[in-house]
């Protein structure tokens, strides 16, 4: 175990002032007001019924390099954890507000979407020219269809999308504030993969960043000729390719995204139960980083996972408790058999039809 050292540089914290600055400097997504209205109706409806409600965040946030975005940096996440966990929360009676990266996996449809599970592979042509499920798939498909319809008809699932890091943070802040009156009946299950670095708006190009000076010659011929001459003589020592002139490179200069978890715990949702995920690639630091996050933000649970093994093992790190590893047999996690443990965190990576008990969180 790696000890905490006082010299460790803490992540920048989003104080109230910095919070105001971040949210005024980074524009909200264009559909924020619409999403807030939908979320409010959903939350009020379930609050009136005295139901427990979980916000599941899922998928990766992007970091746009241009305001009119052609290029962006992405965070790893297919949305499997979030989409599958959402199904298990529904099964356990929670209303689920599913805040996800646009086009990432969704509860229920995840069984039949994306490259590995294309829905067309589950269908065949009937004798009368109709389209029907293949016999071997029909049982599971019917089960999923019923669960999906039940969630939809009982208004148990609200699905809202985000794309960029600033979309995500605006949506998260607005929704968690709306959930505040739910008190301890609100559960925040933060499985989204959130960017740690971004391009602040004042340094972001409005238009597509150019890889040649062809457009320059049209727009600012004189000025650009002079600049190009100067730039071609300037070589960067940033990497070991001195033959590539600075004018032909794209050097990306990113600022840290302020850490919002403290503001979430203390301000946006002080009474809610907050579960965050910690993704690492180095096994030597996973538990340390999870414990550090828990100590720093003072929430309820950090679920740690490693990129390479996330499908069959996670570690629960919670205040006052020893670290708890939960594992499912690797072949079961991969083939989609039922997990042998009662945790939606691992259910998140299985295709099991057997629900697990979110109370085990
Ligand atoms: O979707 P899958 O393909 O199934 O993959 C699932 C997963 C691996 C993405 C998921 O299990 C997971 O680990 N999600 C969290 C990944 C992540 O963003 O880790 P992190 O170390 O960057 O962030 C940890 C916590 O800090 C997060 O809860 C986040 O809310 C918080 N954070 C992050 C960035 C930031 N600027 N401020 C924050 O407060």
C-alpha cells in the first residue's frame, strides 16, 4: 500500500468562486433547460411516490479542441458498467435517471446494439416475409423486451445525453441540485469516465484547426506568407522529430478540469448517497487512489477498477471498512453468465439476466 504523503499535490478544488467561474465561462449544452424540465418532472413524480431514485452517469466525456467541434479528445468508456447497473437498479425498484454519453450503451438496448451484438444478428425472416427473432434468441429477447416495456410504461427510466465535459458538468450540477429534496433517498452512482484536462474556451479555436496554410492564403495572404517563412525556420524540441516544423504540428495545451466531487458532496447533494468509480491502469496505485478520493471528498463509497480486469473484479473502498474485492469468474464475466456475487458494480460488466441487489452497495 502506498502511504498518503503530505507533499502530494491535491487536485484543484472547485471552490464556490471557482465553481461560478467554471460554469459561467463554459457554456451549458443547448438542451440543458429542456433536460432540467424533464428531470424535474421525473424526480417530482417519484418523490411523490416515495420511491428511491438513482442518478447513474455513464460513458466518457469529450474534450473539444474547437468551438465548432470537428476534433475532440475522448475518455475511455463504452457505457457497459452504467447501462447494466441501471438495469439492476430498476430491478431493485429504483427509478433511474440515466445520464449518459450520447450513443453509448443504453439499458436494455445494450443487449442488441453496437458491433458485437448487432440486432440484425438476432433476427430472421419468417415464412410470410415477416421479421421474427431467431428461435435460440427469442427467450432472452422477450425477457429483455418485457423489462424494457415495464420500465418505460411505469416511467421508471429517464435517459438524458451529454457529449462534452462541460455538458456533463452542467447536467450533473443541475440534476443533483434537483435531487436534493430527496435527501437520503437519492443515490448518485458516478460511473462516467470524466475528463481530467480540457481546453478553456478562451484558448479554443472557433473553427476547425487547419493542418495546412491553404486557407490562410485565401484569408490573410500577406500576413501568412511572412509568418510561414518565420515558422518554417522554427523547430520544436518537444519531441524527437526535428524535421517536422512547428507550423505543421498540433501542440495541445490543456488545463486541469476542476475537481467537482467536493462541491457535489458538500453543496449539490449533501444528503444523497454518493458512489464514485476510480479507474486506473496500474494495479499498484488503484486502492491508494480510491482511498485518497474517499478521504478527500468524504463521500460514501469508491469502487475501484483496473482497465484490464474491470470486467471481472472491482474493489469497494468505504469509510471505516477494509477494502473489499469482488470477483466473478472471468469466463462468466466474458460469456455473460450470472455473476456469483451480489453487486451491481460487477453486474455492470455481465450480461446476466439475474438481477443483483443494489442494497449490497
Ligand atoms: O463504460 P465501461 O466501458 O463499462 O467502463 C466502465 C468504467 C471503467 C469507465 C467505470 O467503471 C469507471 O471506472 N468510471 C470512472 C472513470 C473515471 O473517470 O475515473 P477518474 O479517476 O477520472 O475519476 C474518478 C472520480 O473523480 C469520478 O467519480 C469523477 O466523478 C471524479 N472526477 C473526475 C474528473 C474531474 N475533473 N472531477 C472529478 O470530480
